[in-house]
C-alpha cells in the first residue's frame, strides 16, 4: 500500500473524533496542489501526497485553536508545529499529526523556467506523473521529464528532517536524515561589504509590492489581525511605496521571527516577485545558532532563547563591551 493510501486509511479511522483534517488536494491545474480541509470520508479521498504538496499545513492550525483537528505534514511542516507548541499557541492534545517521509517538494518557479527553456508554457500543463525522482509533465501535446532534484526547492537540498519530528500517525519507512546544515549558502553573501549588502537588498526590495503574502503564509506570523504593518495607532510603518518602507517592513518581519523561523520557505515561495526572503531569515537563524545553540522547531521540550532569560549568556560577553 502506498503512503497516500496508508494516510487516507489512518485519517478515515480518526476522522470521527476530529473537527477536520488539514492536508493537500488538487488545485486549479495539474501542477498546483492546494490546502484542503477534510470533514468527510469523501473529502479524504481527495488527499494528495507527493512533491507538489508545497504548502506548510501548520500555517492554518492557530485559526482552530481550542478545536480538535488533524493535520498532514512533511518534516519541515512538523518543525512549525513544534515551535507553535513551544510558544503555547497550540495545545498538543488538540492536534492529531499524520505524516509520511518526504524526499523533497518541487519549486514551481524552477519548473516554469525549465519549461520556458524548451519553449513551453507552464500554464498549458495538462497532467503530472511522479515516478521515483522524475516528474513527467504532459504539456502542449508532449511529455517532458524533469528530475525532481533539478527542480526541487532550495530548502530540500539542505533538509535535515525528511521525517516528521512530531507525529501521532507515521506511515512508511523513515528516510535517513541528512547531515547538519552549515549555512554554506550564506558564505558568499557574508563575504560582501555592508555597503554591497545594502545595495543588494535595496535592489531586491524595489520589486516588493507590499502584498503581505509572505506574512500571511508564515506559520509563525500569528498576529496578522494586529500586524504593525497595517496598524495606525501607533503608525510604525507607513503605506509609502518607497524602498525604505518596504525594507523596514521586511526587516521587522524577519526580526519578529528571529529564533522562531523554521525555514519552511513559505515566505519566499509565495512572493509574487521572487524576492529571496529566506536569505534574511537564515542569516538570523545562523546567528541564533551560533549564540544560543538553538534551532527552531527541532526539540519539543526546548525553550526558544528569545522567550527565556539568563543573567549571563555563555556566548555573549555583555560586561566586556
């Protein structure tokens, strides 16, 4: 029995005790999956599992706090659940977690570029078949085979957690976990001068349209209805359409996620103008790792460092300044 069939069977068994189960279903075309909220066995039959399940399903959990719900997760999604539990934004008894091993998800922007290089339009994809590490797309009357490794999201190439770190039902054989993340992708960026870094971000932020998709998709941005980006009393961020205000919002967003970001990549995935937002979050996570030896969403009994207080921090020489 496939992972998908095992998940469906497990969900149907637990469904009567749950308000709903959050997972993935078919989107508006063959290439897009979309979050679905399963309340009946017929809904469960619509469940999908595979490299197109890109959304972080943990994002929706805080909206149902106090209700008993289920959620289907990948390894990276499970980290967000752990972080939400650590911050007491969820009650563990109210969440039933279903999971299976994940070998990576596709980056639709990379698929689009791969097809464009062949003179094909991603919008004309009629069907997608997954076999092993290959995605076969039926587009414009022909089949195009793409290696999942070639079109996988950046986060999958450095993923340490192919298996959910918290689950009530885990189907299939766990995959071997990868080596530690050394933040090698930041090395070239950190070699630049501060002026060059600022010039880089100014150029990137010129494209920002302040749509707040990055905030809305983030599982750890839980104060969406009271976000300072839209607050008028006090008015922290104006609605001016200039680079300084755009960058100010993104820096506030990143700082509010310091020590909390589980690097699910949803902010960058949903950005309609492809700003590399995860680079900001990973830079802060690297500093948190070096200062506090903490990685968000990996240990359910850990205390996030910015939610704790120590008179003397081991790696911060406050009195020597």
